[in-house]
C-alpha cells in the first residue's frame, strides 16, 4: 500500500506523540494542559451520538488520549462493545495504558492497528455498528469522502455516525475575514493581529489554503455529503460545535443517521 502525503504526515506525527508524550491531551493533538478541552469534546460526542446500553461502538482514529478511556469507563456501566482503530504506535500506547492502569476491564474491547479503510482486516469492513465515530480525522485522509462512505457502510439500521471536528476551509475563511476572527487567531497563535494576513473575503482564504495543500474540505464538500446521504434515505445534519471547544469558530460536525429497518 502506498501511503500518501496527508496520511503519512498524520502517521508520523501521532506515532511520535504516542511514543514520546506522557500528556493525554498532547497525544490527542492538543496543547499541553488542554484536558478541559478533551472533557468538553467527550460531552459533545455523547450529546450527539446518544449511545444506549449494549450497543456496538466503532471509533476510527480514537487516539491514545482520554476519549478512549472515557469510552471504556462508559462501557463498564452500559455493557458497550468497543472497537478502536488507529495507527499501530497509537493503539499500542492506548492498550498498554489501559492494561497497566488496573482500572479498566477490556473484555468488551477490540483493538485494530492500521489505516482505515485501506489496511484494516476484511472482517472489520464486513461488521456492523450502532455508533461510529470519526472525530478530527477525515482531514488527515487523502481520500476523505471514501473514508466517510466506507464508515457509513458499517452502520447498523438506525445507527448514528458522528464526523466531528471538520476543518471546513470556507467556514474558517468566513471567520478569519472578520476583525473578531483575526483577533482570535492572533491570540491563539500568540502573535500580534497586525502580523496576520487580512483577507478581504473568505474565498480568498479558501483559495490560498487549497494552493498550500490543505485537504479539499469546504462548503461544497460538506453539503454534498449531506445531500447525497439524504438521497440514499439517511438523515444527515450539519451540527455546530459548542462553546468550550477551542476551534469551534472554524470547525463543524456532520451527523449521519442510518434508516431504521
């Protein structure tokens, strides 16, 4: 299998963090000390997925931070069957920490090392899940739409899939082309606002970001996902991220709900 640019960069970055970092927040790709952000993300995932007792949960790109531990803790109260997928170094770190903690029972957990969907067991691709999570991962794929479509195929009737933390270039451009957005971006980067490019309109930002190699995820991409899944008989929604998530001004979520039997 040939590993393309975006997934290669993600593989290198998150594998290095999984091996070298002792911070769960940092291993999730966030800043040191951002544990409160992880807690807010977990609450948001639960509010949108609404897991029920006994369900099968698939988290693709679960990471080795706190979210997986929250899933395992919840599974012990709700008898969930969990299946985690991520890069080999990430899965190794996650499984090792869960086992060494002595707190969690892993009887209802499965772990798969690989790149979804290109290099995971065929048995996984033929499985069925009540809830599927793709949180902050599709922009690391060189084929984000394929990743969404292959994941949606795993939904059981009535199942729900959350595609979370999507960096929509148009949404980000609309925010950064405002004074408020520019000030927010400067504060986030710890620099003076005057040193940032002032975009006259959001399309200029989107065009520049694409030229620089950003994944082609924009309004057209988001709306095409929504429309195409509705035409297939699914319910599909664009969801706002709540305050408390550090990038909620520039990111959004998609919720896809499979038809009932």
